[in-house]
C-alpha cells in the first residue's frame, strides 16, 4: 500500500499547525506598545468617538428615566436604570482602554527619546540588559545574605556593591524621568523603581538602635519588581483578559500586610521572644495569621500592642480572603444574572433589527420598488448610451442612497475600462480610466472576460468594504447578449449594503442598462468597438463642456 500521499498530507497539516500556532502566539504576546504611534492615535480617536456616542445614549436614556419617574412607571424606571448602568460600565471600560492607549503613546515617546539620547536602539537595549543584570545580582547577593551565615567582610562587600548598584539604578531612573514627556505619569507609574533603588543599608545604619537595620537588607528584594515587570509583561494582559482587578489588589494588600505583620511583631515581641528575631519566623507567623486567622497558633503575643496587631491582621486577612475567593469564583463560575442580562441585550438587539427590517419593508421598500420601475422605464427610453448611463448614475444617488455612482464602458482592444458617466462625490470616485485586472471593478470584469460559459453564469453584484469611510463598494457587471459591455460602480454609505433593497436594486437596473447600452453600441469587432468607445467618450466630454 502506497502511503506517500498520506505522508505528504500529514506534513502539510503539520506545517499548517505550526502556522496557526505562530499566529496564536503572536496574538497572545501582542501589546499596545507594539503598534505605531499613528495606529495608537487612530485607536484613541475611535475610542473618543465611541465614548461620545455612549455618552449621548446615556443622556437620552436618562431623559426617559426621569420621565418614567415623573409619570409613575416603576417597571420602565427599573429597566432604564439597568440600561444606564450598562452604558456607564461600557463608558468606563472605554475610558480604561483610552488610558492604556495614552500610556502606550507615552511609552513609545519615552523609548524613542531614550534611543535618540543613547544613539540607537542597540544601546537602549544594552542599558535595559545592564539594569536587569544589576538587579538580579543584588537580589542574589541579598538572598545569600539572608539565607546563609556570611562573614562580616562578605556582608561589607555586599553593602558596597549595593551602594554602587543603587547609584546606577537611580541614575537610570533620573535619565528616563528627564526624557519622559509627562513627568507626573512617569513618577506615578515608576515610583517603585526609585524606592527600590535607594541604598537602604546606608540610610538606615542608625536603625540598629531600634532593631530595623537588619530588615533594611530585605528591602533590596523590592528591586526584583522591576525584573518581574520587564520579564512578565503578559501578566498585565492576563489581568485585562479576566478582569482580575480585585484579585490583583487583594494580593498586593495581602503582601503588604505580610511584611507589615512581620516587621511589627518583631519590633514589639522580638525582645521577649528569641524565635521572632529571625525574619523567616516572623514572615511565617504573619502569613499564618493573615491566611488562617491565627489558628496555626505559632506564637501568642504577650503585649497589648502585639495583640492589637494580631487582631488587625486576622480581621483584614479574613476580609482579603473573602474578596479573593469571591473574585476568583466570579471568574471561574459564570454569573447567571450577567448571562441573563447578556441574553436580554441580544434579544433586544435582534428585535431592533427586526423592527428596522419591517420599516424597510413597509416604507423604503415600497418607495424603492416604485423608483425601480420608473428608472427601468427611463433607461429603456433613452436615445444614446451617454444618456442611459447618466440616468442610471443619477438614480443611484437620488433613489438608492449611493454616495457615488460610475458607469464604465469596456474597451477590450486596449484592455481598459473607460468612464462613461459619473455622479456623486468626486473625492471617493474611482479613476476615469482603469486597466482590466486592476482595482476592484477591473478584477471583476477580468474574471468575467475569462469565463468560458457566460450563458450559464448567474451574474451577481460583487461587494467589498470601503475602509476609508466605513461604507461598501459594489460592482454590478453590465452584460447583455453574452457580451460584457462594462460595469456599474456604486459606493453605498455605512449599513446600506446589507439590506436587500440597496443590494439588489443596483444589479436589477444594471441589467436594464446593459440591454439599453447593447442596443446603442455596435457589435464587438475590435475596430468598431474601439471607435464606439471613443465616440461615446467624445460625446461625454462634449456634454460636460456644454454644461460648463
């Protein structure tokens, strides 16, 4: 049995799996600072527009809310109140994203100025590497000092190295602070870097009199926060994804309580209890008190101040544990009320869409059908191809909400499409001459010309998004008697392209126009067709000159 094909297929699937994994990994590691400044500014403008829209909607709902209150409508009042809360929550989410984008813009400005000051990206990366290396070095030395019994000479050298690294880190902080565009933002964001860079052992030598200096060495470990921030940037993305703001805050408070309890109990009870003079034992006592509420009973404080500290740690620990558990539960277990609200919003959105469709059927559709019949008759009564094209493009703007409409005539001999008539905004209009195969309309005509069985082809309008103004570009081929005559190029405003009336009416009128244009143009011999195109274009130019 030949398994060559299966082996090749397995290799192909393996390559696709690697490609998908690479795309997924790239999306997971994406950050706002990876975007260009122009992209970030565009995101900012989009968010501001969305926030303005939400704010306008909140004001409108608030007016309804006040009217329901004045007229004594409790059910409607409660419903509008919930809507206001949902809109306000959406506005705050947009505002949070806006702040993140502003911080990303400031980060890019700071990075650009740092590279410019140091003379290139490589030197800036080298500085970051030096900072990380210095922090890892002093953290390693500090852990060695805390965990092992070192000689006085070794501790002295560690203090000197700490002083040198502290000076380097403070210099790095001051350099970035001077380059930051917003000094307040930088200090609020990176103040922990400055605090963690201070040479605590040198500043707190006098603390030996009050039994604090032994813990000053431990504060050097705060510099590891910079390593964590540089290395685990994905944690911020994780917090944003799962909305773990409360969990992150409770963990930070618990960590602060842990060190506060350890330092406090050592200062208050250490002189009486030798076991609490070691930092490891103090931290373990503080941890068990905060997490278990003191049930571990490692040590029972004997002083009033120590007991008050213990009571505070127990109460705050129970509160933080409750917050952490509730937050984690809300993430792991879907809230039924939130799911019900989401389903209600989806149902309301579907009902609104149904209502819009009913309005179209009852109102605009009737008008559109009348206009469709009228324009189709006018196309049949025109005497020239130019007049036929002019009637078609004007009807697109007048009766079918198009922003721009253009009729192209095919010049197959020269491989191009020539504009026969245009109406609407000239800024968004396609070029007057288009080579076949270029631009959207050129590609559509190119595919039709290479179609072998044009008689059995179901010709449909082709559409694609117009990102410049959030609209839709529609191309309706003009085909009559198995002959490709040209194309109708229509630009519809946002939201119109998905409705049946605005999607089918241009193609229907294009069929009528194709029949009329076929009657006004000669048979498609190369020479006669080229002359016909030149004649029609000449008539168009003469008409435009006459109008001018």
